[in-house]
């Protein structure tokens, strides 16, 4: 049982490049989330998907897009990366609210 | 804006109970309180959640005051592996329980 799998684990981008962070869960959860965590800070919600076919903005959505590809997969896209997007990105899933989240191990992204 | 207030750090002796407080004085009547922890830079780990009654599971106990304005997470016999950042979170109002903000949390140091 893998839980929440994120790929890649590490990535270095040049300013202006684009990339997609992948997230997949195998727990048959309905809801999925993307967070970012800057050094020494808590987690901030970027986007979430309450159920398959829906997505909504979180606290810090600017510069990102998401796709809920199916029930298992929820991807995060950076269209034109900026140094301010250097962060650790965590994907999470839950059965639905109010159940607790299961987090992935994170993607460490550096934009130079 | 975080809806919870936690002390930035706490110490606990190994084998003793660790009591981590959280203030959530603006919590609404139907929002749950959740606790997570994050060890090093791993993805946060769900610990426990509750609405109004005290809750216990294999990891911890959660004590919620009768007015629901504060809660305490109790690790009954702390070990060195419990050294982590502990987050107390409450979903934002009118978001169906899906929008959560993780503040800075409490950094717990368990000492031998």
C-alpha cells in the first residue's frame, strides 16, 4: 500500500521554465490537496479537489494550475517558474472532509 | 490567517507525558480540530481529530475544552522519536472543511 506518491522528489528549474508535479493516491480517497512549505514556515494550501471533477483555489493559487485527472491523480503545473516558487510541495489526500489527510513525501523544487 | 495559536516550542523528558496546548477561540460550532506532526522535512503525519468529545487513539489523546476554544494534545509517554513540529489546525469557515491553514506549529524537543 503506497499511500500518496509524488514525482519527482527533486527538481531544479530555470526561471520561466514550466513543469508538472505529479501526485497519485491508491487509498480510494475522494479529496486531494496541494500545499507548499517554505523554509521554517507552515504549509499553505495552493489548490484542492474536493471530489473527482472539481477543483478550487486555496490560499496561494497564483502562478499554479491543477488538474484532477481521475480519482487517483491530481497534478500541479507551474507554467512559468519564478524564484519565489522555490519551495517544498506536498500533495495530500483524504476520504473527504472531515477525515484526516495522508501526505506524500514531497517534491523539493528550486527555481534559479 | 491561522485560526489557531500554539507555543513556538516545548521541551519534554523522555518517558514523560507531553501536553501540547492549542488555542482556537474563533472556532465555529461544526468545525473539527485536527493535529498533525512533521518530523524533519517529511510530509506531515495525521495524529488525531475531534469535534467536542475527548478522543484517544494509539498515538495520542485529544482533550477539547467544553467551550471548544482550546484543546490539548497528549502524548502519554514521549520518546525521542516524538521530536517533531506539531500542528493544530481548524478548517476555514464556510469551506466545507476543505480549506485548512497550517501555522508555524509547536516544535517539541524530547530529551533523554
